[in-house]
């Protein structure tokens, strides 16, 4: 697949990189907060300007003097972004002037031997554009003034980005191929980021022992076994009443939104904690957002659950009846079975059942278990069809929807799942009366 050119946005902590990414892409994709260090992983966002498309890569703030493990991993992610980029956008804070961190980063960008643009952010008053002149000392060429907060200068910056990409020959027409979108979802510290790194075969997202390391949704597109996958790592989902501050609130919103744009959700369960009621709530959230769903019992090398008990609880709490795998992101146990399961769920999600088979099924169900008689009248089901996929939508023509009871609708859904193997796949079943 011919990939779109990538533009890596790098800079010292709190210079406004994520705000600038949102401004340039025209989307509120990156989590923004006044606290420094919110962004940790590298996040890719599609941008378009004057009919040309490219990918912006947001990175965490790089402080070369910080020796903590988290800071080291953030730097590693930024370096990886530089390696992937066709163009680098070095962002500095125009309101504070040149700092030691800016000089270190300028040296790092030069060592990458990539074309680069120096963007001087926080020039909120273009009457003070003279503030940019001192940044010539960084040796990065002509500084470009911009205000990510207000949008001033962003169009000029986008013109320069597109021009530099075209000059370098990096602009390519991307070949469109079908993606299987997979959201990695679960409570904090369930091992979502470790599992995603294991699946894609690289340290794509930061992993740490502390819960809540991932704060935003991180997309990674890879080709595996002949298929294109978009894995979406998400922040750990906490109960709404236990959220601490704005960052956790927006992280939760992004995680739930990730399921809305995914076709398959992998719900990771920390087996050292066990299957909790909130895990069941997360499974229900995936079902509400019409994701095909599977459960990964992670950390199986540390603790093993009673699978029969878990299967019983899942059967009682959800009609989706998701399949599950025992896995370990640390040792790799069971990981090779994940992609075949994802592919199977995706095929169910996009499959279409021939109308003849559906009507044969309906006739057998009516014969084996006729609808109940309600006040002397009985529901009659005439015809069944599937007008849509992704997720599968089933329409049943009936004489009177008022004669349908929830228990019988649930029975029909369960029978359909058993007959056509729709375990873990959402089904939209609609009953349509004569007048509709």
C-alpha cells in the first residue's frame, strides 16, 4: 500500500503541539490540557490542505534532561516518529524565547537528516511577530509564526508543509484498501497497550506498571497475514464516578468513541483481578456501539480463571455471547489465535445470509416454538430478509408488532445466533408490521 507522507510534530513539553495538531487537521483528535505531559504516545491524524492529504504525528514533549523511565519512553516514541516522517515540524514557544530544550531538539532534528520546519507557536498577537527573530539562532531556517490557540498563521503553515512535501517528492496517491478496525478496550492496567505492541510486532505505545499510562486513542495501521488492520489502543475505562479530573473524562469519551468507529472490539480482562461487574458493563458498551466483540483473558501466565463460571456469567448477562481466548501479552501465549478470531468476527459482521436460508430458518422456528397467543390473537411472521450488513440487519414482516413479546424476540435472536454462528456479533432484528 502506498502510504501518505507523515509530518512529525516534536517539541519541548507544553509548547502546544497537540493544540497545533488539532488546528492543522481541523479536528479535535488529540487530548489537550494545561498540564504538561498529557501526550505520551505518538498519535497519527489525517490532515488535508488544498486537496493534498498527509498524516500528522503528535508526540509527547521531549525533555532530554529528564531521566525518569516515562520520559525515556516518550523520547523513544518521538525518535520513532522522526524515523517515519517525510517532514519534521519543530514547535517552540514564542512567548518564552529559546530554552535549552529547544537547542537539544534542534540538534536531534538535524541528526535525523529530514527536511524540517520551525514553527514558533503562541504568537497570539501578530503585532509582536518580531518575537520570532531570536529563533534564527536555532539554525532551522526561517521561523514560521503561528497561534495554535487562535488559528492565526495556520493556513500559511499548511501551505509551507504541503509545498515542502511536494518539493521532496513525498506526496503519493494512497491506494485505498479495506481496513479491519479493531479497538483494544478494558479497565486500567488490563494490558491493552502491551497486547497491541505484541500484535503489531513493535513498541508502538508506551507500557508502564502504573495504571492510566495511555491517555488518548492511538491508531496503528499494519498489514498482517495479507489484511490491513487498524488497531486502536484506548485509555483504561473507569466507572464514571471514579474519574479524576478532565484528562480522565476526555480519555473515557475517546475510548467509547473508538468503539463507535471500530468493527471489532477486543475486551481485555485482567485475570489477576477476575471478571468484574464493570467488565460486563464494558462488554455491554461494545454491544450498544454495535461492535463484534471478543474477550481476551490477559495475564493468563499469572492467574487462571474458572472458564465455566465465566461462560455462565456471560451467558446470563449478555445476549452477545462473545467468544474468549486465554492470552498473555508478556509471554505471547494465545496471541497467534487473536488475528484468526478477529478475521472471523469481521466476516460475520460483514456477512449476508441468503434469503432462502433465512426463510427456511423462520419456518423451522415457527414450527418448533410458535409465538404465544395474546388475548386470542397470535403473532404471525410472514417473511424474513437481510437488507444490510456491518452489522447484520434482519427484518421480519409480521401481522401486528403489538403481539410481539420481548421473551419471544430474545428466543428468536438466540436461535439465529446458534443457527448461523453469530456469537460475539451484533444483530439488529427489526419487526415490521403490515402497514410499515
